[in-house]
């Protein structure tokens, strides 16, 4: 996966707190300046269409990519 915004989004999904929804992840990432809420919503929909997210949760495919992103961004 080449798009850094998508990788960060998946990482946000992986590290979200229990009870947080997809919308909460979008807002949290938008608050960091990563992207606007509108862009975040679009990215979330793209990730759902690509099979990384289903019903607001990471799929196995999404979990694998999120773990890759986590190790990539680790200092």
C-alpha cells in the first residue's frame, strides 16, 4: 500500500480505544492535521471498498496492513 494517508488511517483503526467508532478515528486524525474530515471519510470509504475495513472494523487484510504500518512508523 503506497498511500501514506491510508496507512495512517489503518494504524489509527488499529490503535483506537475500545468503543471508538470509525467516525472517531476520522475526527482524531483530522484534528492532527493529517487530512480534513471530508478527506478522512473518503479514505475510510475507499478502504472499505478495498476490503481493509468491514462494518467499521479492520478485516484480516486491514489488520495485516495496519501492523505493517505500525512497524514502519515505529521509531
